[in-house]
């Protein structure tokens, strides 16, 4: 299989370049001097163009055609067949897009981020608007590269959740909305006291706890790092180079949940198939599958009774001034309190979905020209009032709160809720296969869960579509019913029951 091996040799440097670009992006968002933004934009644009040109080169197409003949008749689930099938899909999509446009999209994203940071700090949407307009214009030009699509948004969504249509997501979200709206209305006026979760939580102690929880959950020593940033994310350059970030608010301990969320992303990257590491099939399946991992660790583990029975003494000892007289049941009730709020990444489990649905709907309005970008804050605020009954005081707590649009990542937001729904299906299958799972969590033992996820989700890499990956892990494709049943059971029965 000479052509197949030559194709693999040609693809490996593309993976290397993409990983270097991720490291430069991590640096941009963590430790880079602010004045370096323009340098970084040019560098990221160059790397994106190099990777795109190598993928779309005629030689790649020639080797791909020859490799398709070589693997014809082999096991369709084999590493080689799944590689060729995936590269065909990537290649056919990439050749439609000029490399100069790809480069400009990367440059614009890097240039826009520091503009967004400053605009958010000043709560000044007008300051961010020109960068947003440029990013949106580039995405519209990108969509124009494709013909015969049912909905323009499909093209952007496919970059994050391959082989998933806007119509499919809309149908699922309509089902979720129909259940979430009345559940939120029922639970929103509860009298749970959570006042002790706001006060004085020194960031140095938050950092110790954050690193402690990553150590507890587990990764190989020397393979990860944790850094502060404005908006938490996870990145890295390989299975042994995992970069997690979080954001420390001195008035809350929300950073602990952000850290658990990013740990889930980091563990997924950490347990991807090492033997496929420099091939496209060795990457993560999709952003929805990625989010299923982060939401599983943040919620199914991180908001559970067994976990806090084990870990709460450590948190209480860290913050005796705030939590010394707060018992476990009060703490559990507080961290699981259902209360519509402004910020997505700080939202409770029940209201979280409406934050995502709001963004999904607005992104479609943007792409289809149904809302002018100058009117975006007003449209955002109106949906927050309609869906969550929350009045937005300023743009920093509204339309400017997320980093995604500064990076041009239109189409990313729905994967948060897709992943949240899938996380429950994955957790329930893990619990079925590991009858002692909750007891292990209650003892602070996470190796069984890590190993199960590694075997059933992570090792599949990008060999299969998101829904096929979920089916192989759980026996079914995405289904809102287990997620809604989980919320009903947990929140109507009482969190600490």
C-alpha cells in the first residue's frame, strides 16, 4: 500500500502545523504580551494557509484516489479505511475554499480577540463591532464557497459537529425548550440559600484547589498545566501536552467548576489514540463529543452527592471563613440551585440549555441576515428576558460575555447543549458497565471512569461520525429523553436525596 503510506506521510505535517497553531493560540490567550497580537495574527494566518494548501494540493488528491483503491474491500472499521474515508470528506470540503480566505479567517480571529477583551472590560459593544463585522463577513464568504446546501448555517455547524444539520439540531432544541421552560418556571423561585457562595475566595487558594481537583481526577504526571485566562478553554499539542485554563473570580468559587469542565476536555485529548496521533483520525471526533466529556466531569461528577461527600471537607478547610458553618447538604443545595442568571459558564444545569439555545438562534439570524449586527445587543437582551426572565444590565454581562465570536467560531455554540445531552447517555452507560461507579467517585477513585471513557469514547478518535461514535459508546444516537429525565429526577426529587 505505497500510496496509502505516502498519503499518511503527507498528512502528518499538516497535523503538526495545526498543533503548533493551537499552541500559538493558547499563548495568545494566556501569557502573550498584548502588543504582540498583530505578530500572532500573521503567524496564525501563515500556518493555517500552509496546512490548507498542503491538504488541497493536487498531490494529496492523487494519493487519496490511489489510497481509496488500495483499501477497497478491507474492513470498513479498520484504521486505514476510516482514515481514507475521513480524508476524502476533509479534502472535498477544503478544496472549495481558497487558501487566502482560510488565512484571512485565522488572522481576523487573532486580531479580534484582544479587541474583544478590551471591549468586554469596558462593556463597549461598539468597540468590538468592527472586528465582529469582519469576522462575520469572512464567514459569509466562506459559506459562499459551497453550493446546494439546505441552510447556510449547515456549513458552519459542520466544521464543529460534522454530518449534523441545522434542522436536526433545531428539532432537538425545540424538544428541550418545550421541557426546560416549564421546569425553569417551576424551580426558579426556590428559597435555597446560596449567599455563602459569594464573598471572599482568594484566587491563590482557588488555584490550589483547581490544581488539586485535576490531580485527583487524574492525568499522567508532567503532561498537563493549568493557567488563568479571561475565558476558560483547553488546548495542547498532543496526548502528553495538555493545556487547561480557568478564570478566578475572587468573589466566587465558580473556577472550580470551570476547571472540572476543562479537565474533561483535557482528559479527552490526553486519551486519544496514540498510534494515530499524527493522523487526522487521531484527533477528537467533534466539539459535541468533546463537550460531552467536559459536561460529564463538570456536572455528572462535579455536582454529584458522592463527589462532594469526598471533596467538600477539603474545600471547607480551604475557606473556613466562608464555609466553616455550612454543612454538606446546604452546600450541595446551593451549588445546584436553579436560578436564571446572566452568564452561561456560571449557569446551573437546568437553565444552561436556554443560554445555548439563545445563541444558536441568534447565530442563524446573523447568518441569514435577519438581525443587523448593530442590533445584536438588543436582540440578545430581548431573548434573555423572554427565555430566562433576566434583564441584562450591560454588554459585558450580555452579548460580550463569550469569546467565540471574536474567534469567528460561529456554529460552535450548539455543541455545548448537544454535548450536555450526550453526557447523560454516556454517564448512564458507564454506570451500567461499572456498578460501583458512584461508590468509587465517593471514595475519590476516578481511574475506573477514566479507563471506561478511554476505551469507549476517546480511543475512537475521529474515525467515525459523532453520532456513530456515540452509538458505539452507548448503543444509541443522541436522545433528549435521558437528559430530561435526569433533570426531572435530580431537581424535583431534591439534590441531596
